[in-house]
C-alpha cells in the first residue's frame, strides 16, 4: 500500500521544475512512499515508468516537452499523475 510517512507528508509527491522556459520543457519527479510492493508504475501524459521500491520509496523522473504551463487565473491547467503498485 501507499504509506503515510512518519512526518505526516503525503504518500505521493510530485515536483515539477521548468528546465527551459522558452521551449516549455519541464522535468517532473514523482515519489511514492510504499509498503509491501516491489515496484510502482507511474504514468504522466501517455508516458509510463516503472520504478523499484528501495528503502520504502519509489522515484521516477519524466520529461515534458512543450509543457502546458500553469498561469493562475488566466489558464489554470493541471496534469494528472497516476501510480500503481506492482
């Protein structure tokens, strides 16, 4: 199962970083706190990555080319990341 870490943070963490603003390229790191599974398959925008669970955590890094960047009130676009225990 996805585990709530001891410090009360969410079991799934998504960290996007725009690496090239002009090209709208973003690197998205996804992490999951996991108990009792060997790996986690993450999916984002048609991409799927399977990451092994090591020390209770699975981590994967996606690259989004031509990312639809968030623009507050004018264009509040959100992406959806999914995670499946394997």
